[in-house]
């Protein structure tokens, strides 16, 4: 996984690019009618039940826009919220609050939706020993905040990107000429380049699982698009030789059944690619 330093840098890039995109040469709407020295206060109002996420990110945005703004937090990331709840108050120059408003809302609405969906999965899996993972099916440019939201919601992060873990999927295997060849070439690549990266290999059949186990040296086998009975058989075959992960169209209706097959993880792109933003608003007090 990426380091805390790298993750912090990703957040800084997201904020700076979003402000560049949204504000440009200036917020002329505010500049036109709000005095530069006018002070104001606003509240973050919840208009939909769910898990709140993005409070800490909002603080980073406010600080980036104007370090003199002050935030009074009433509800923290990861807590359940209901319609009418106030998450925080922000005080400072009215122009600064208005400049940050849309970015804060866009970020928190998206993060809260992801955290809420993830929490639904996490609660379903309670007691099974199986954890829910995200994927790389994220919105380009804001992956860091989406993966942060998954953690807030009770899930775990898969690899962050292509550079922090090896994942040999069907196309890698087919382009390379087979699963055994793909694993052996990857292991040699890591040696030649002095890289310490975990290897996950996707399996499409029991035969591929047997081949992966015969080669050895993989961190996890991704049991892709197997039905429940096949998954149970695969888990039994793999045993404790490596970790197991189920993937392929897993949703809230099927997640627990796959968990009950005994896999260590399930991964679902739905955590990030199929959510609708939570309804939040920032209102002047």
C-alpha cells in the first residue's frame, strides 16, 4: 500500500486541482457583492440518513482556502447521521466560506455515499471473518478520497494503484501465455528490480487454482466469478497456502453468501462506482 506521505500528497493534489478548476482567476459572484472584510458562519446540514465521511477532508479544504477559518466539529467521520443533523460549523471570512463551499460539499457528498455503501457491506459480513475490499474502479483524479471513504465505512483498501501491488488478471495471463508463465516471469521481475510487492493472481477455474498453487509464492488467489459451491471447493483446496478473495459482480444480495464460503476477502467495485451522493448542504447561520 502507499505510504502516509504519498497519501497526503494525493490529497493535496486533489484540493489544489479542484480549487484551480472551480475558482480559477476568482470567485466573481462573491467578490461582486460580499465585502472583503465581512465575516460569516455556516453549518454543514445533513438531509439524508447515512454514514458521514469527509469531515477531516473538509478541514483540509478550508485550511487550503483560508488558514484563518475555524471549524467546530459536532459529528466525526464514520458516525451515523440522520436528517437534520449538523455536522460542523465553519467561521471566517464570508468570501472564503463561499469559495470553499462547493468543493467541500462535492467531496463530502461523494465520500459519505461511499462510506454508507461500504458500511452496509461491513455490517452484512459481521461474524463471518470476511472483510470487504474496494477496487481500482474509482473516479479518475479523486481515488484517494474514495478509498479513504471506504475505510471510514468499515472496509479495507485493495491496492491503491498499479505500482503498489502485483495483480495478474485474466488479460495478463492470456497475453503472457498462461498462468504459470505469468507468475514465474513476475517473480523474476521482482527479483531483477529489487521490488518487494505482493502478488495476487486471478483464477478462472479450479485448474488454474491448482496451477497457481503448484507454482507457489503468491500472496492471494482471486477466485473470480465462481458460484457458491465452486467457491467452497476452491477455499478447501487452497486451505492456508495463501489468502483467498472472491470477486465478480458481488453485491449486497450475494456478499454474505460468498463470505460464508470461507474466503478471507470479497471485493466489490460497487463500493465506488455505483453510489449516489448523500444529500448535504452548507447553509449560512
